[in-house]
C-alpha cells in the first residue's frame, strides 16, 4: 500500500456554477487521484487544500523555535512548530507527493510557498554541516516521487518556450522538492487559460491524457 500526499494550492474552488470560475489545477489533481485509485484501491490519500486552509507564515518566534535544540524547547516552542511538525510528518509518510499549482504572477501561490517554508527545517528535512564545504545542506528524506500539475493563463513557459525565462513556478518547486526526499519529478500542465480558445481546450485535454499515461507508468 502506498500513501499519497495531495496538496492543492489554488485559491479557487471546483464547485462554482460558472465553469470558468473553477480551478483547473485542482480539477487536474482530482483527475489524477481518481485515475490512481481506480487501479490502486488499497492506497491511502492524505489531502490538504491550502487555498481554503492556508498555512501560517513563519515568524521570528518560528525561526527561534526551529533553530533551538529540540531538548531545550518548551511548550511555547512546541506550539509554534505544531503546524510545521504535522506537515513534515505527512511528507515523511508519503510515497507519492501530488502538488497542484496555478501560476500566479509567474510563480507559485503564496499559500504553497508558506507550506514549503513550514516544512523546510534544519534537522527535519535537511542537515547543515560546514564540513561539507560550500554545499553544506543535504536532504534527510529520500525515495519519493513528486507529480506537479500546473495551469497558466499564458503559454510558452516550458523548455525552449518564448516565456521560459519568466517561469518561476515549476523550476522553483523542483529545486525545493529535493529537500522533501524527491528522487523522481514529473510535471504536467495546461496553458492558454486567459485566451479561452481552442488552444486552451486542446491543452487541457492533452494534460488529462498525460495524467492517465503517467498513472499507468508510475501507479
């Protein structure tokens, strides 16, 4: 049995009567989970909608608690780190991490960045040792697969695309996930949402087919 951690980050919902108001990235996530569970009934899904239940932003108190030796922390520090500890345990237990993310202002939604900030902790997700020289950070976790499902209003953000240099969404996430123990990274997305034309329709349909194919490959 595998455990899947499903993280949605769009602030949009999926139950609006006007279809164009609904989240495309969340719909992709649901499509992935439905496809996966149809052939892996025994697997378990942990679900978090960060758009509807945003993580707390880290603070001065959070930083102080995170860098304090665990044996020295008291009740106050434990409370400050409670959400971070919960998120970390969910990541640690997961075999597959599914993240859905729309492109907001050419990067990730603030709630998703807040989630990463809560999880990325010395002694938890990574170790820090200056004896390693100029690259002192090493991940603690390993062996995980991450699937990133995205949607964007414009187009050409992929390798060789006209807006590749403007893509601060997937490259950022891919770099961060190394410290979540991710060894295999897959990305599927749709484009052209703001144009609302045949190119967008075709892009969404291709993404759905790519999701089905990916589930067959790794599921």
